[in-house]
């Protein structure tokens, strides 16, 4: 019995090694929308000579049952569905006859092509498949951070960004301590991508004399990240700000205006009024 098991294991090993087998699936993980003229998805496989009979390469997008690309050696490749008209059908992955058009050269990839790509190679004798995800992301078209004081002891901090894809995330922290600030986040999907809004209410008594707040925008699954900062001075009525710009207190500004007015009055006194 032991000898039989060993033979079975060896047979399984050699069939797996020498039969039809995908040796590498190369799919770019992250691509910025509009940044590249094309991307290459390659499906390298090996096969035995007897498996040339009935050999077919198909690519599938997400969970769709129908392929978006098909190539039968000896025939011209076809692109269908979401990839119709968006693939270079003449791209040669190799000079080898039975692997020449195994790859996808997708032209001008856009955000709607984000998803899982599955390569399936089959013959009359065997079948192999493998999947990987590609994210085509769109950076923010705008991002702003500001605050206002609804009361003398509290401040509302807001941060919003627009035009992103796929769904982004916003987080608010105190920059010095990296302490997360409790906030409400709303995400809205529109024709131009995702918009995300963050709002937090902070109390002056819980903050140091000067606090730097940082808003971090990122897209999960990518290295895309944008930061904005503001400086908040508890206890002052204040003006809104953007990015890392410091907030100005209204009281010192008003005092400066009054002092300048007084100096001008002393330098150029008005003419004396004549009594009649």
C-alpha cells in the first residue's frame, strides 16, 4: 500500500510539472488613470506537444461568464465585452507559435477597467487558470480643509475631496500625536467619480494652546495619499483656512487696524473748524 501511495504522489507530481501549466500571471496591480498609453497583462504557460491540439487562451473580467478575449493558435485574436476595441490584437508576447497572442495589451486603461482578470488556458487534455486584480485609480481633482467656530468653545473641522476612483477614505488626526479624531465621513458616487466629506467637532478645553490637525486622503489598495493641515488656536474667533495655512485670529487683526488708523490720524490731523 505504501508503495502504491508513493507511485500516486510521483505521478501527480510529474503530471503537474509536465502537463499544461500557467507558470506566471503578470498583471499590473495599480495604474493611474490617463497616465499610460497601454498596460500589459501576460499569461505565460508551458505545455506538452500533445496539448497543442485544442489549445485555447481566454481572458475573463471579474465574474462575467463570457470571455473578454480569446485566442486560438492559427487564428486572429478577438476582444469582446468591456475590452472590445481596447486591445492591441497584433501584440506578440513571444515568437513561439503556440504562445504568441497569449497576452493582453490594453490601450489607454481607464477606471472602468478596475477588477479581477482571469487567464484560462485549455486543451483537449487539460485546463489551467489564474486570477489577479488590477486597480486603475483616479486622483482627486480637488481637496480642501477648513474649520469654523459655531460657539466660543468648540470648532467644526471639515475636509472634503472630489473626483476620485475607486472609493477613497478620509481620516483626521492631531498631527503632533497622530491621535485619531472622531469624525463623521460621507462618501458619494457621481458621474465624475467619488466625493468624500469629513466633519468633526472638537472642544477647546481638550486641546493644547496650538493644535495642528491633519486630514489624510487615500485610496485603499494603492499608495496614493494626500495630506492637508491647518493650525487651530483654541479660544479665538477665527477664519477658515486651506491646506497647511495658519488660521488668523480676528481680534489681533482688528486691533492692528485701529492702531494704524490712530497713527494716520496723528500724522495727518484734519483741518481745524472755523467758528462763525
